[in-house]
C-alpha cells in the first residue's frame, strides 16, 4: 500500500500541476491488525509526509463510527 501511494505522488503532480500534495485517507479498525497496519503504513510514508508530498487523514472505523459516517469529514478535507 505504501509503495502504491508513493507511486501516485509524481503521477498526481504531473496531471494536476496546481495540486501540491496527495491527500490520503487511512481507514483502520482499532484492533491489533488494524493498528499495526496503520502504524506501519504511516511509518513507511513518513519521508513523503515530511516533504509535504502526502497528507494523511486518519480515520478509525468502529461499530459506532462506520465508513459512511466518516464520508462528510472526508469530503471536507
């Protein structure tokens, strides 16, 4: 997943010269696998985040807050 995001950055900047960064939403469940995957992905994308080429929006999906509940926040960002 991290490699795919990293490959999208130059493509986005080439297609949309006014776009300065790739907005990326990370949805994860608060369980051991979801937390591990989220931390690992965030860690691997740190060089692009520091260079302000990728902006991560983190969303935790639970029984109380599902993907559909988060859509308004995602559209705003």
